[in-house]
C-alpha cells in the first residue's frame, strides 16, 4: 500500500507540474497578447495623431497658402498637443514642413504622432501641390474642333464648345451646356451640346439626352464646368516680371529697339545656357503671299494687324547681332519686353520665358513668341521643362522647319497658338532656289497648349503642317515650368505615405 501511495503522489506531482507549466504558458501567452493588443492600439492612436497633424497643416495652408512656418518665425519642428473630445490629453504631433522650391508649389509635410502615456510614435508624410494650368493637354477660351484621326492623351478643357471626332483618352470638359458651332452652321443643326461628336453616329441635338460615347470619350465628358481664368493670366504677368528682377533671381530683357530678340538654348559640358541676339530685320511677306481675311486663317483667330511671316530675314547671321551667352537664372524666369524667337536644347534645366509689355492696352502691340526651329529637351522624365508665355500669340512662322519638334508648355494669353494661313503662292528665294513654305510636313508638340483663341497649325486648302502630333507631358501637372500659372489656388494631395 505504501508503494502504491508513493506512485500516486509521484503521478500527482507530475500532472501538477505539467498543469502549472501549461497555466504559466497560457498566462504568459495571454499577457503577451494583451501587450501586443495594447501596443497595436497605442500605435494606431499614434498613427491617428500623426495623421491629424498633416490634416491640420493642409487646412492651415488652405487659409494661409504661403505660410510654411506654422505662423511662427522658427524653422520647426512645430509641436501641437492633441486632445480627445472630453479635453483629455492623448499626445502630440510634431510637424516638419518642407516649403516649395523656387517656381514650384510642392510642399512636404512630415507629422510625428506621440502618445502622452508611452514613448510610441508614428510618422506620416503628405505631399501637396497646387495643380498648374498645365494639367490640361489643351485648353482654350474659344470653341475648338478636333478632327477625325486626332488622338489626345491628356485632359482637354474649353471655355467655349468642343466638337471632338477623334479619340480622347482623358476627360473632355466645356464651360458651356450648349453652343452654336459656327464652323458647320450650314451642315449640322445648331445648337450643339457643349462637348459633342459627329464620329460614327452624330450626337443628338440638346433636346435629346446626350449619349456616353465611350468609343470617342474613353474617360468621359463633362459640361458645363467652371471656366479657366484667362483674365487672371494677364494679371499674373506683373508677378512674373517681378520674379525676373535680379533681386528675385530672374532675368529681364527690356525693349530691343529693333525687331525683337533671338534666344538659342544650348548645352555645354552638361550645363544649359542661352545665346541672345537682337533681330535687325524680319522677312517681309512676298508680294504673292498676301493675307486673306476671308480665308481659313480667320477661323483660328488671327487679326489682320498681326499677320506676317514671323521669320528672321536670311541669312540669319547678317540680320542679327550677338549680345552674349547667359546662364539660366536662379529662379528660372526670363522676362522679355519685346518679341522673341526661341529655339535650341536644354539639359537638366527648368525655365519659363515670358514675352509681354506690362501696362500695354493696345492689342496691336501685344508681344509674341515665335518658334521656327526645334526646341527640345534632353530628358523626358520631368528633369527638363520649358514654359513659353506670350502676351499675344505663339507663332510658328512662314520659314519654319519642315519637320519641327517643340518640347514646351505654351500659353497665348490674348491670342492663339499656331501658324498663320499661307497661300500656295507664298514662296521665298533661298540660295537661288524658290522654296514654297505654305505646306510643311510634321509638327510634334510634347507639352501642352493654352490658347485664348482657337489654336491651329494647318487649314483646309492644303496649307500648314500636314501631320500634327500633340503629346501631353504628364510631368507638367505637379512639375510645371518655374512660376507657371496655376489652375487652382487650393493645394491638392499628390502623395501620402506612412514612414514608420
């Protein structure tokens, strides 16, 4: 009996030890789970506090768009306590603000949320920017028509109406509910929807609901929507002139007292600069090359006083005077109070060229920018950017390259972007050979167009560029040329991420 009692005791001790081990393990496991849950809960609280910090500063910028120091004179960090609805202190968030680079609108906000009850913290980063006018591949204050065969990959907005018979891969919008399409008044009934198509089966008249037409408008169409403020672009010229002052890091060119300036961008040893010339003589329109105010040219908005060849007389060397070579200014803004011809190549450079006369109220004296030869980037990943802003027109002249590439964002504030109508009799004698410049081969634009009047590089009657490739540069939306006009004064979120 004694041996059996001893065996039972040993068994009890073994089972008790096993049970105790299991209980201790379960207890420790439960405690670990509780600690983990508590840590997860605290990390989530810290994350919510950090997120509240970036949300607060986004709100702050909506009220004070240029305050990157949280209303203080210090460089940060800026610490704010965070309370719950009952007024209990839960922790704080610490903000570090990276202001925009010159000519940019991109703001980075890093918020670190820390709990009052522990050392646990989380970091969140939100990047904001004001969308530039270059959010559109094409925008205009006038009515526009995109013919069959046209393919546009960026957004399109028109303050007037749009007839679109090609393929739009992005949204097409108009500020008009309906409009009268004067181009086709004798062919198609009017009025038309603000955005309409005649591709395949024509859209119904406005007394019938509009169809979605995904075969033409792949991303859809919307109308009416708010207008683009072209008047505000005129007011912004004064600000751009101020940015071109040496004290602001820019460069201003006053009147040439000649015909204007020739600006040629060049890359030497990887560094971009530009040669500047005064233009002494421009080509007068040949006698057989007269402007016809009833021709298709007038559908693109040109006025008689603006018409001309917009070409420097040949040979170029004899009709220009070299002024010197100049670096791209620190803030990237070059302001020219005269006409300017622009061409050349840039590399790892961002520049905005403005042609305007501040205070001018005479439309006939609005200055223009002309591009007759290639204007190109070296890099197409956003490192290179050119903005051309003309008070009047942005022209491709009579003596322009047969195949021309323009890498730039173009704005014609009071005029149009395009080439004038030149008749088939429009010829010029070059090297003892008669050259007809009325018909050119291919124009490729990589960038965007903002044109107050209807833009155009070709017309019916077989004149202009036969092939026209308009390619939207998506890098322009939040990485536009320096101090490029904005399409909105409100910051928008372009990225959000958890840092830890």
